[in-house]
């Protein structure tokens, strides 16, 4: 088994890489920044970029892959980074699919998408599952659109003969640097615990996402051609903040950040950024995601692959303790 992993130095990719290394798989891991490389057994590091089509062709010529896990992605709610979002998420996926088709890849292509790619319909705030169709809506962020368009390339690859599986995680909680994914969420929570966003939070433990990838690899017959939402729990932001605050003796959340408040502050923030040459704190896409009450049904993978999510309370305790140690204790 030889697995090609993109995004291997990122938050989720590094966790997937560790799992595959522990299972003694041979992993060919794509990297751009050598400083982010981790020394693990069974890993062959290859410098490259999903935006480099010719480079990808060369990599495919050197190895006979049985699996491809496409975890490379760019996440941002900053409108100024729209072009980067589309370039990495859409064009990068297109390149990878094109190379797979060109090289007649016969293995299993596992695409890490996002619940954002399922779209948000402002007329239907109910539960969302895998069979729902994308709806163009003002609530869809540039990130959501980019992940949706990336998925279209995956499904096009499937129509051309590729064996694909798509997984759509919700907000992934896990141990990482504070500037990445849930690291940013916990960083802001520990620093500003009295402020909490309006709306619902859909979350999943990074261990669950990694386990899902492992189970999908082990069960190709049941997983090929399927899409799976990974969402362990849906909670109100207030309840999530209050839970973490209680566990780690932080100030209780008391000030709700609403969509209307952000809309009011948005032009002020824009004026301040122009006046003082600072980056905007509030983006138009941030306004779109605040105050939403969408719930994502992550039970399909349970019934199809006999999957089991981690205990929510234990996940919060483990991950919260990590960030408490790295973000709070070291500053005391």
C-alpha cells in the first residue's frame, strides 16, 4: 500500500500522516515548506505543490499509488484572499483529478471536503445531510463556494472512472497551533471568554476524522462513490463557551456577538483599517457565518461503516487541556 497525501504539513494532514505512519503504510507526503516536515517512519517527503500540474505528473511517474488522500486546502473568511481560496481549493483539486485521469489511476481517491461545501440555504435553516443539493445563497462564503467547486471536480473524476470518496467534516477540534482551525477558536475563547458568537457550532474531534479516513481505506467496497458528513455534535456557541469556561475556570460568556452587531461594526472596522493601515477584523464572510442555526447530520457513516464518534465531553477535556497548557499556563 502506497498512499499519496497532500496537505501533509497542515493541521488535519499531519494527524492523518501520523496515523498512516503508525499503521506502517508507505506514505508519499507532499510539502512546500521544509521547516514543517516531521520525521516519521514510512514517510517519503516530496517537495511540490498541487498548483504545479507538471510537478504532480512527475510525482505520479515515480510512484505506483494505491490511495490518494487530498487534504490540502486553504481556509479563510477574508475577502482579500478570495483568489488564493479559489486557486488552492479549486484549481489544486482540478490538477490532482486531471493527473489521476491522465495517469489512469486505479486506486482509491479520498477527498477531504467540508460541510461548507453542502451550501447554506437562507430559506431552509433545518438539518442538512449528504443528499441535499447546493443552493446559491448570500450565506455561502467564498470558502464554501471554493470547496463546492472543488467537489465538482472530484465528481467529474468519478464520472471519468475514478474511485472516489468524499468526507465533509464540520469544525475540526484538535491539538494544533493557535493560528490554525480549532486552535484559533480556542485561542479566542481563552482570551475573550466573555464574548461568544450567536448561532450553532457543528464540531468533530480530529481523531474522528483520522479514524474515518482509516476506516474508509479499510472498506473500499462500502465507501467508494459515497459522501460522508463528519459531525459529532451540534451545540450552541454559548453552551460550548460556557462548558469550556467552567472546566478551566475562565470568565463565563456574557456578551453575545450577533449578525446585526457585526453589520453595524463592519463599516467602522473598514474605516479604521484604512485610516491606520491595519487588517480588517470583521470580514463580509464572517458576517455571513455568525448567527446561523444549521445542523449537520453525521450519522450516515455510522450506519454504513459502523463508525463511532469520540465522547464529546472527553474530547473537550483533552483538547481544552492542551490549549490551556499552551496558551494560558505558559503566560502565567
